[in-house]
C-alpha cells in the first residue's frame, strides 16, 4: 500500500505550508506562531505522556524547549529593560517546570506552564492587533 507516501505527502504539505506562513509573517506573527507552536507541542507531549510513548514525549518536550530558547534569545534586554528581564525569568521557570513534567510525568506542571504562557501569548495577539489598527489609522490619516 501507499500509506507511507500519504504520510510523507502530508508532512511535505505541512512543511510547505509552515514555510509559506513564516516567509510572509511580520515579527508579531512570528512570535504568535512560536507561542501557538509551543502550546501545540506541549499538548502533544501530554498526549504522548498519557500513552506512555516515551520517544514521542521526549521529541515534543525537546521541541518546546527549543521554542523557549528561541523566545529567550529574541529578548532585547537593552530596549526591553525590566519587562525583558521578567520574560526571561518566566521562560526559564516554564522551561524548568516542563523539564520536571517530562522527567516525572507530572501533568500539574504542564498545566502550570500552559497557564503561565497563555496570557503572554494572548498579550502578543493584542499587541499585533493594536499595531495593525495603528497602522491603518496612520495610513488613512496620511491619505
């Protein structure tokens, strides 16, 4: 049968779709994509943990850690000041809680991590909406 081909085709489509989304994204969209991807991978890790699928659990938690590292690396401590420092500390704490969850199959630690990250993700969405509405009013004022 051609099930392997179908899986590969699906993976190729998802990869192409993700690349297209990234290439046309502004910095706010990219950050939102990181947060959405992180929460998706956390939920996938949770599912793998519940199934007892240790390799998949490790892979998904690894992807979450990579996203957190990317978010931490993107912080501008000079321009961001105290806020950047607080976000750095939050990302560090969430990273440690997720490592604990991975090693101990602790869903409460996963819930805590999601509860801490979700408001930050939601704030980034609002920042983008405000940014875009500000651009729209600036361009209509110029016209």
